[in-house]
C-alpha cells in the first residue's frame, strides 16, 4: 500500500500523473490499471477515473497487487564477476530490481540468479541469498550468498559494518574536497516512497555518509564523488547529498527538475567492495568501473555553450569581426551598444548624469551630449573614474545575462565584443571562463581608421587609447590573436580561422576531461578481482 498526501505542487493535475510522479518505479500503464481495477482511494472513496483532477490536502491510497510467493527462475543477463560454492559478486546493471516486490513481481536480479544458481531455490525466502541491495536505477557491485550459513554470516558482517562499500556519485555543484554528513534519515512524512532528513524525535535514524571529490567539470557545476556509508539507510546517499545541496544527476525523487534532466537515471554506481570471506578468512577486494552512461553524463555536463570575448584597441577591427559572426547567425552583443543605450534618452547613464550634473550633460533630445561628456572626461580624471564605476558593472551584468539567455536557448556559441574586458578586471569574473580573442593592427593604421571611419581627431584617439592596456600587453593575455592589418576582404578569412580554432578548443577540452575520467577507471581496473 502506498499513501500520498497532495501538496500544492500537485493541485489540479490528473490522478494518473500524480501517481506516476510519486511512484516512479512503477510504469504509468500499471498505475492506470491499478486505478481502473478499483484499487485507488481518494479521501477514503474508490476512484476509478484516471483523469480526475486532484485537490489540495487529499489523501490518495493505492493498493498494489500481491507479490508471488513462489519464485520462478528467469532467463536474463547477469554479469558475474566472481563466485565459489558459497557466494558470488555480480555487477548489477541499472534498471534491474534486486528482488521481487509489489511494484515489480517479475524480471528481477534474484530470478535471473536462480536460473544460474539453482541451489538458491533451497533458501526459504522471496529474496534468497540477498544480504544487501541496490536501488533499481543504481548500478554496480552486489554480494549474494549461495547457502543459508553464508547468508547469515554475511548479514552479520553487514550489521557489524565489517563489509566496506564505496560508491561513485555524479552530483550537482562543487562539494568540498572531502566531508561527511550525519543527519538522521527517516520515512518522508507525506510521500511514502521517499526518505527524508528527520530528527530522531520525529522518527529519523542515525546515518553517516562520507565522501571525497574525484573530479569536477571545468565550471564546477557537476562533480564526481567517491562516497562511503557507515550505515545502510534506504536511499541514504541520495538523501544526504540532496540535503547538502548536491543531489545526484538524474535522481527523480530528490533532485530538482533541471538536475533530473541531466541524466536518464540517478548517477550512482557501487564501484568498490571489500569483505572477509566467511569460510576461508581471505580478504576479498572487488573493483568495478562504472557503465558508459556515467562518463557520458559527465562529459555532457562539460559541454557548455562556448562563450567568446573579442577585444582590441580602438580601430583594430573588432566590430568587423563581430559582423562576420552576425552574418553566420551567431548571437552577439557589443559593450559599445550597451553603453550607447545607456547614454540614450531615458537610459541609466543619462539619468545618472542628469541627477549629478543637471541638464548640461544632455543634448536637446534628452540623450547624453557625447562631445560635452568627452571634454568632461578629459578634463577631470576623477569624473571619468566615477562614470566608469557606474557604467562598467551595468555592462558586465548585461553580458552575463546575455550569455545565460543564449545558453538556455540551446546555442552552441555566443559572442561578446568587450573592448575593456581586461582593463575592467573581468578575467576571472565569468563562469565558465570565455575564450578571449584579440584583434590587432599597427597604431598608425588604427589612427587612420578611426579618423576616416569615425571622424576622431588624433587627440581623441590618443586619449581613448590611453584608457586601455598597451596593445602588446592585451594581445599577450588573449587565447588567440587575429592580425587585422590586411584589407576588408581578409576579414572573412579571419573569422573562418577563428571558428576553426573554437572547434579545436572545444574538442580538446572534451578529450582532456575524458582522459581524466578514463584515468580514474584505469586505477579501478587494476584493483581487486575484476581486473
């Protein structure tokens, strides 16, 4: 029997969908059959309509069919790593339930083991030989007994915490390098299939989980942990890590929706198992690398949208490169355009200047009079500093929001032209860090361009140049430099070279992360009896 108390999040939803979300281990089709058969009560009354809308505070109770009491062997794959006449160690695949239960009476690990080891039929139990379990969607090492004396001995060893297990957990965020959690765990007060962090006076039982961080994505949004549990509470790792703010990727019970969507299953794998053989006294150590979906989920978390910053001194040709990306359909933003909007009528900078200096800074149309502004900046360095202290944070937040929106839209690349990126000290501000590409050409050529294309005087060009790093210093800080000393026709070739560089960078970054993960798995392959 499963009870569900309807919370505000479920109000107005169909009954079958509410059941599906609260009982994820049972298919929606099976749950619909349970409702149709009259085995669902809503506030004590039988409800057979699957599409009835649920109201706040209702109590839903479903009665699942009884599990069969006679086990039948079933054919199916079982990855047996080691066995003798007394016990076995297998690598359970994700998606396979360990033993029959009301929600899964057939196609379990026990029934597959029974087909391989007929002697299990002599153990009087619906889960013969099972001394510990893994959740259905958790993969990895599982120990089972082949006779009753061994089962009793292993059960005792587990109770005395003499059998040591270590798990791999792919989690959201960047936990400390190592740590522990001792929050008690008990049955969730309203959702019976869930566990929760509860005080002991509210039914919580002692639980101790420790971890060490093995790897994380470059942006630190996802981490791989090696986790040990000193107690064996139901869903212990999942509950503790969610409590700490680092839920498992793909965990449909304990992770928020965005983290659930990062993997088709909870990213938990039992990868190490150490115990003393109850009959021989030999210490046995097993190690098992995770299935491919763990590496795939980890690498997918590394594949963030590529952020690109274009820098360069006045007249270098930054905007010409930006136009090439616009023509190719990539989303772009320009710091100069952001500032121009701020200087327009009603813009933040226009209002700020008016409040401090009255109407002298504004033209007749209400926009900032840029000629007056330039003279004020030239005459008073302190005024220039105060203006930058107001404008630059606004530009930075606009660029940050632009990248966030473009990544949410699924774009692979988004480009920002930010001339003062280094001068503003933004090199370590954005996460993940963008690629920074510098555009350069000789100072005399830049003077010629700003005079012919923008009408700048040499005085103005030199003054604005002085507010930036020297070109050689700026280019040295970039990931890549484009030499724009050629003709306008050469711009297209420069943009193509840049796109090829970005592709190589993305591929190289993915390969580097894959090598890190493979090195971890290689260490495991060289340990224990699974080699």
